[in-house]
C-alpha cells in the first residue's frame, strides 16, 4: 500500500511541474518570443537585423542611447542617496529608529507619475516654491532639465537599493573591520578593501533592478520628460501602439532591443554576483560593529536623513495635497482658496471618477487574488528542489520582474490579439486582469518560496506519522506556515496593480478608465486639482487597506501565541 501512495504522490508532483511549466510558457515565454519573431519577420520576410535597421534608420538610435544614459545616471543618483543612508541605519544607533524605514516605503507606494507631477507643481514658474520664495525663478529653470529628471527618478527608486545595501551591511560582522583596524588600516581603507567588496553582490542586484525600472518607467518620461523634450524608449513604444497610424513593427523592434538591453544587464549582474558572493553567516555568532555619532557627526547624519525624507516624501505629497484642495490654481496658497469640492465631485455616485476608482479596486482585487493562487502553486512546485525543471520554472516566474513592463504588455497584446488564438481576450476585462497577474506574479512566487524553504521537512513527516492525509497536512501545517508569504505577495500585487499606468493605457477596453489613467488624463487636460484629488484618494485607500490587513495579521499572530 505504501509504494502505491508514494507513486501517486510522485505522479502528482510531476503533473504539477508540467502544468506549472505549461502555464508559464503560455503566459510569459510565448509573448516574449512573439516580440522577437515579430521584430525579425517584418513584411513577411525573415531578417535577423531588422530591429537594428529600425533603430539605426531613424532618430530612434538617439532615443535608445538616451534611455540607457538615463538608467546609468539614475543608478548613480540612487547610489549616492542610498549608500550613506544604508551605512547610517546599519552601522550606527540611528538604526534603532525603525520608523525611518516605514516612511521610506512611501515613495515605493507612490506611483512615479504622481511624484513627478508633485515636483512639477512645486518647481514650475508660479509654483509653490516661487510663491514662498519669489527669487527662486532661476532654480526653476535649472530644475526642468535632465538633472531634474534624474533627481525625481532617483528619489523614487533609491529605497530598492537602500534596503539591499542595509541588509548586506548588517550581515557583515564587526570582526572583519576590527581585524583590519588591528593591522593598522584606516577607516577609509577598511571601507574600500573590506566593506565595498562584500557589498558588490547585493549592490549588483539593486543596481540592476534600479536600471531596469528606470528604462521601463513610462509615467515620469511622459510627464516630466515630455516637458523638457527628453524622450525614451517606453514613450516611443507607447506612441507607436496607441497613436495613429499604429505601427506594431517599430513597436516590437523597440521592445526587442529594450528587452535585449535588460537581459544583458541581468547577465552582468549574475556574473558579478557569482564572482563576489561571500558566506558571511555561519555557525558562530557575530555582532555588527556600531559607530558612535557624537557632536557634529550626529547632527550631519540627522540632517541628511531629514533632508532625504523632505525631498522624497515631503515635497511631492505637499504639492499633491495642496493641488487637490485649490479652488483656483492662479490664486496661490491661501486659506480662502482651499476647498473640498474636488473630492465631492470625485466621489459623487455614478461619476466617471467614481467608476474609475471602482474599476481600479475591482481589477486589483481580482488580479492579486489570482496571482496569489497561481504564485503559491508555482512556489510549492519549485520548492527546495534543484532539478532542472524546477530551475526553469523559477527563471520563468522571475522574468516579468527583469523585463520592462511595456515589453511584456506588447507581447501579451500580440498573443491574445492573434487571429489564430481560439479565444481573443484583447479589449476585455479579462485581458486587464491577466496582464496585471503576469506583470506582478514574481512578488507572490518569491514571498511564498521564501516562507516555504524555511519549513523543516520533519513537520510534514510528523503529520504523516500521526495519520494525517495530504489535505489535512496542507490545511493544518503547510498553509498556516506559508500564509505570511501569501499575504505579503497579495499586498504587494494589490498595491502595484492599483497604480499601474502603462499597461492600463495600452490594454483597457474603450471608455474604461482606472484611477491611474484618470489621473494621467486629468493632468494632460489641465484638470490638475481633480487629478490630484484622485491621487490622494487612491493612495489613501491603498494605505488603509494595507493597515487593515496588517492589523488582521497582527491579531492572528497574537491569537496564535
């Protein structure tokens, strides 16, 4: 009887692997292959060099270089912002103030285009800064430049790099630095020869993420970049797909080149990680070296953190909230020019804005729920195994996180709008949910996989010894232990899906809007106050939902203890 049960379990695992691989190939692998195929098969003729000719034959080569240069500069800017902060929070007593990490997550929860709109309102001629400081007009001219664009995007993306660097610095034990000090090395020499090499692996991962997210970003180039005349690949791809005459040939050529750039960056990052990965956590306990901050050093560090919080959170949110409360934009900041009429109009029953908000919530809830179910299945299929099939599933599930979102969306449009498909999802609600699930599936897979790999297999063996069947073990042992990972993946997917812009602009059915597309449209049409009111409401609802879920999770942990 026992061998029969083992054979059935082995068969079910094998079928699960095959099903997971099939779903990932259909939803992720085929769309990316279609992009390459469409780009090298223009005009019904096979041509490997067609994407290169498309780029080289137009002004698009300059736009490609502009995108890459923007990504490099934002990586540099994020490094300058994140590295000092990571050192302060990991190596000094400032790390005890955990509220700093919470506040620094606000830029991540804020849609990039909303942050750029807030900076535009603050720094433009007649903006909030000039209303306070009339002599700041020359600052406005300097800000609306390539440097200002790099600053805005660096302030949005540096938390990714900061968290990776901070955790890496915490893992570096103080004994390594003390050994260098004993041998006469100065503080600068120890940082250069001990700390920096140990940070390279984590820094490579963070820099790759920042670079990919920069060249994949659409909101900031579409708002701030268009204003200064700086165009990038994502805005050009969007133009060829959404504006008449539609040219899928150029769009797929640009998408394939952009995808190739990201894959090259991923390969470089993998090479750096393999070469500069060190085992820092072993059986022996270790303590992290803490530096004291007294006098001017402490004041400088506190000033740096305060200035960073003001630039990344204070100014954008002040501008957004102030704009949402203004009666007349030209009347300036004054108490008699404040009103809640925009919020009343926004939330009035049956209005376009209220429907857009409802669409965002409904689509995000559906996408996050489907993503959790699929992501949990993929994560359990991957498990702790190092078999080739599991590694392929792991790689495919991570691809959407290393591929620009607009590239993935173009591939999904090519697949689900193809005449040979038995079901055409394009221009339906199902297409929107599918796109959100594909784009944000990696978050759930990674969170659940992290929870699952920490479970000791003896727990499942103990359940079998005491007569528990597979369903009972799943319900009483596995699900309670991986539930935190599932909840984190659900929260992350819901948060990002509710503010997703570029995919929504390309795949939403006619006459349908979400909160992101509504904000973008209002800003384009000059209805800034109404758009900013929607931004405040959508971000506020997301934060309230996250706090509610966190409170429920804390209550569950308290009851369990």
